[in-house]
C-alpha cells in the first residue's frame, strides 16, 4: 500500500503491512521480521539445518524423510509427508520444529528427519 514497505519475500505481494515488529502479507499470510531478512544472522541466533544441510526458516515447507512412529496412533507419519508453514522453536530433546500435520494435529519434529521442499 505504501511505497516504502517491502514486498512479501514468499509471494512478492505488494500489499504488506506492519504489525508490531513484524511485516505481514495479507495475500499468503506470511509474517517476517524485516530486520532479520538482511541475509545475515545476528550473534546468538541458531541456524537450524535439515537432514541434507539446507538452512530452515519459519514458514518453510518440508518433507519427512523417514517414517516416524506416533504415540497413540496405529499408523505413523509416512516418509514423503509434506509439512507446510513450519515454525522454528527452542524445543526439548532436539525437537526444534513446531508444525501441524494433517491427520495428526500439532506436533514437534526434529530437523534431522525433514528435508526442505
């Protein structure tokens, strides 16, 4: 809407707006920190990589690379399952991805069992 606001890095939408310290794209729903998109990471920031070494970011789509057992479920998560819109967190026991998997609901995954799609 305004000429000085950046376009969405995910969909290149031009109708972005500021909400607190974040920028928001109403077209795709992507939220990002404009200070963190400069390509460099500040000291103290963790870099989380997937099973093949790609750097993961909030909002990425990933694919599960191996079958996972899920407590309380007869069938687990199959290899090749796509997980959209991940959120990186400081989890417990190495679980550093917070996501919602269709058919299973909200859960946490380890970055070592996913590959960036």
